C-alpha cells in the first residue's frame, strides 16, 4: 500500500470543515443534545481549531492520499522544541 501526505490546500480544509461540522452535529444530536446546542458547540469547537477557517498556529494539515485517491485529511500539532 502506497500512502502519502500532501500539504492540504484551503479548498481541502474548507471541504473538511463542512463535513466535520455536520458529522459532529449529527453525533451530538444522536447522543441527545438539542440541535441548536449541537450547532453552537460544533461552531465553537471548530472555531478554536480552525479560526477563520484556517488551521490554528502550530497546526499542520495534510491530505492523505492512497495512490491517486484522496483517503482523508490529517491534522497534527507541531511539537515545541
């Protein structure tokens, strides 16, 4: 299996954020959280990790590729030192 990491583009991040927010909201609702609260919680959570839709300082975001197919997005914090 050939897997590679490629720096994510802003378009990759934008697409990820749409999908991730929807999925997070759906999981919160399935756990019994009211829809209005789940939407606010998701917005607050993702605003911390991706302020103004961009990775926060020290956060690296990569597109995971398997051959020519995109397999997902991976986010890692840089280690200080």
